[in-house]
C-alpha cells in the first residue's frame, strides 16, 4: 500500500511513526487523515498505550499488513474539532479511542452496544479499510479522526496517560468480568499472568470486592502481586502442592497468558459451574473433556468490549481510583519498547507521551 493511499483529501499534516515492511521497525512518517465529516471528532493525541497487537500487526503475523502502517489503539487525547452533527463532545474535552473506529450501526450487535461484534465487521483503528476506502492509521500519531459513536469521554481529573491502556487492556478484562457476574463481592477470582491485562484484572477484582489469586510461573512476581497490586494470594503454577491446595476453590479464572500452557490444572481449581475465560492467545487450547463434564464447568473466550461497557469502565476506574501501572516513554523509544514488550520487560504497560515527543 503506497503512502498516497493512506489519506483521503487531507494535506499530509499528520505526523506518525510507521512500519514499512515485515521487520516491524517503526520510523517517522507523514500522512493525511480523511477529512472531518458531520458526525466526526478530531482528536489531538496526547498519549497512546502499546499493546502486543502493535508487535504482531506491523510484523505481518496475521498476513494482512498494509504498509506503511501506523500502529496504536489505546488512544487518549483532547478534542480539537467536531463535525456539525456532533453534540456529545466539544473542543477541549478529554476523550479516548480504542480498538475500533466504526461499524455498521444497524445490526443487532451494534444495537446492543456490542459494536466490536458487528455483523459486517468493525472497522479497526489501524490496518483496516475505513468508511471512505482509505486504510486506517493508529494512535502513534499526532491526531486522529473518528465517528463520535466510537469516542469515549475520559472523566474529569483522570490522567490521560493512565486512561490510554484502559481502551484495550482494561476493557478486555472488564468485559468478561461483567458478563459472568464477577462483580459480586465475596466471590473468588484467579488471574493467570501478570502483564498489562493481568494486573488490571487484579485491580478490577479488588475493586469489585473479590478474593483474588494470581498465578504465575515466576516466583519473582510474588511481591508485586501481593504488595503492589493487593492480590490476596499468589501461586506458582508449576508447584503441584500449591495448586492442589486450591482445588475447587475459585468461581472464575481470567487467563491472560499467551504462551502455551496446560489447561486441566486450572480447570481443577474451579468450583462447580465455574468459568475460565481466555483473553490471551496461546497457539492451542487443549484439555480433557472431563475437566468440563465433572463439575459443569465452562471455558469461554472474550476479546475487547462494546462502546457502552467501555464508557462504563472508564467511569468505574475514575470513581474507584483505578490506575494502570505504566511506564511513559517518548515516541523515539518505541522500537526499544516493543522489544522490551516481547521480553515482558515492562510493569505493566508502556504509554507513549505523543504530545511531548512527536514533533
């Protein structure tokens, strides 16, 4: 995809960092955004979180890369212009934009506020075809234009840098917790993996009044799980004795691990009718049928969330003072940050300070 295809009739005034080939290495790139329509909001990007998707898509791991590609779908910023039909936002408002920027708005899923499951396919924030036929470009850039229905109000006083990771990592763990009624005090939650998603699952769990157990293969994470994040219990998942001691004790498990791992040991920890929700992406899910049959247990998948729940989650985080643990970096550090993300060398989410560093 050549650079002249990436913008509509803009004037090349958007600065970004883009991948130009399957190396995934990002470098400065100037391009055009599509023109502002009546229902659109133009957002000056102040911060953008770095998700593992920003490793995979620029390196063409899904086989559908359009280059040049500007990644980034955890976007926070300030409204700089609105279309004539926009009534929910005004210039100066703090807003967030997540993993998708449009959908058909006519199907049952869109009607239910589950636009990410749009029957015609949601338009993803980057590397996707926009409404005008151009290729969407993400938040590692100076500004973005999106339909007002896919912008979210960031509550007053909530830091923009902290809001950014909520737009993907946060909503990805919040959605299944609400769907499976894991917001009821006194229930027990297990969290597998303690990265960008896992640490937010712990924070949500504690805010909901749950008893939270963190599972990790790394004993080095015990102190941070218990002291820094406030988990109630920490278990080394390879320790058979520790695992056996928790048999049939959990109502719900959120599995954020993307590396391959066994599932039967975790299923044995669920109570009758317990649910394990997969939000990570291992290469396969393999388990004994008896892990489901003996105890009426379920394994479920969940991606990101719809617009209604995303706004609800942002308001919940502001009300309960839930803030992701972030490391703020300049855009010039983005390639090093991506390499560190691959090595899991971040606690727990990189956020690019776009406003200060992208000039």
